[in-house]
């Protein structure tokens, strides 16, 4: 019986490490993208104007992404309100679905596929941190 417990514990540790890696990558990605949308360089402004989205909406998305980036890491790391981590991941899902739709409308297939990959990673974090391996 003991070896099964040891194997299960090792699998849990491995999955926890994988989740931390995924969360870190997502947090860095959303931190950088959020800052980009808050600063809104001329190139990004042009893209928003072409897509008929307002610059204010872009800045709102940037702020949401920036806050969610912290939400993906800090609650688990500090053990203060750790339920915020799966919530942050779940709340990024509508933003990313909107990004997929926006990129599809603009005929930007590679960006849409990248956003779909990010959606998968967000789902993994949200489900695992909420139900399977909560901190």
C-alpha cells in the first residue's frame, strides 16, 4: 500500500510544479500584454481603430489583464485568499474568447490560434486550482 501512496504524492508534486510553470508563463504574458494595452503605443492604437474597438476599451482590457496577472500568482504564493487564482484564470476566459473572435474577424489566424492555446492553459489552471489541486 505504501508504494501507491508514494507514487500518488510524486504525481501530485509533479502536477503542482507544472501548474506553477503554467501560471508563471500566463502571468508574465498577461502582465506584458496588459502593460502594452495600458501604454497603448501608436501601432496598437492603429489596430484598435481598424477593428472598430475604442481605445478606452483597450485600456480597460489592459487593466483587467494586469490585475489578473497578479491574481494568477500572488494568492497561491502568499496563501492569502488562494481561491482568487482559479477565479483570475476563469475571469480571463471571456477576454480571451473575445480576442479569438477579434483576431478571426481581422483574418489574423496565428493570433487566434495562440489565443485558443492560452484558453486551454487558463482552463487547466482554473479547473486544477479550484477542484483537483487547490492550495
